[in-house]
C-alpha cells in the first residue's frame, strides 16, 4: 500500500495544478497519506506553528487541505480554513474559511506525529 501512496504522491508532485506548493510526505496509514506544505510553514515560537496540511485518501480520490495553527505545548490546533478536493482533478468540492474552535490532539495521533516530524525529524529541510 505504501508503494501505491508513493506513486500517487509522485504524480501529485508532477501536477502543476495543486493547492499546496511543496508537499512533504510525513506518514501513511492504509490508503491515507499525510503531508505538510513546507512553503506555508511558519514557526511562530518554539511551541506555536502554522502550516498547511494535506490528507490524501487515495482509495476515495479525496484530498483534504487544512490551514492550521498548532500549539505543540498544549497539544491543541485550530483549523483556520479547509478544502475538500477531488484528488485527481483538484476540483474544490467544499471549502470553509471560518476558523474552528481549538481541538486537542493526543500523543498517539497523526497530528502529533506530523508536528514532531516537522519540528524534529525534518528540521534540516526547512
């Protein structure tokens, strides 16, 4: 399955018509891939960052794009805007520009894994 996600992410990078400019692969679970857009990453303090995240559900041809602000110390995030898109055509099916209430994330969540990857494992790329 990871081979399929790798091929899909490779095709995604070749496509010029995408909402994220420089997607970095973080992780995959089953047919779902998790990415962040390195071009949108802003580390506002050692514990607060803002970034565009993409979740690609290859088996459903869905791509979810979220602009988020994350407080790593309190393990919370705010979705500032979101889009649901068709993965292959990048057609926006739904969008929401209303910030949501802060939400907590757990130590074992994909959000925590993504934040840790951005801050610690992938620090040399940024």
